[in-house]
């Protein structure tokens, strides 16, 4: 696994925000990375 430096974290946060998977309204346990298209969560 690669180290998550501040630039990489910022990029991934931007992707999650633009996809709408980490918007504060979506139920998630992993900052949107467990959300798939349609709003369902991956278990």
C-alpha cells in the first residue's frame, strides 16, 4: 500500500466530493469509498 501524503489525500477527497459519495448526507463508514452508484453501500 502506498503512503497517503497530503497531496494524494487532497486529490482523493476531491474525487469523492465530485462523485457525490462523501457529501455528509450519504450513509458511509469510509468517507464515501464504500458507496457505489445509486447510493448503496458496499459491505
